[in-house]
C-alpha cells in the first residue's frame, strides 16, 4: 500500500466517518461518534494533502513544459516545442483538477 495521500481514499474515509458519526448520534454511542469524527478529519486531511501534492506536480510540469516549449522555439526544434506545450497543458489540467 502506498504512503502517498489519495483524494479517493481521503474521500472514502471522510464519508465513512460521517456515517459512523451519524450512527453514534442515532444510538447515543459517544465512542462511535468520536471514532467517526476522527476518521472524517483524517479523510479530509488526506484529501487536502493529495490535492496540494497534485497541484504542486502540475506546477512543476507547467514550468518544465514552458522551458521546453521556449527552448524548442528558440532552437527551431519543433518536436521539443510540441512536447513542452503538451507538458504545460498536462500541468495546467492537473492544477485545475486539484484547485481548492
């Protein structure tokens, strides 16, 4: 199992925590409620960590893509320019997907 944060896993933990909190509220079980609150918070933290990591990776791709695009344009290397443009667009998409 990977130690990297995951938006999907974080969302699942958050949802499970909400369900457990609700069970605790309905049954009057403080332990279920507390456990659910803790799991919900852990899930939210993991989701936000994954989101920040994805945004940072998108930023890196955009920077390297712009560099390759510029170098390709200056040197007349159209394949490097195209590859740089594609990497820049990939980075932009990743940033958009991971925006708050």
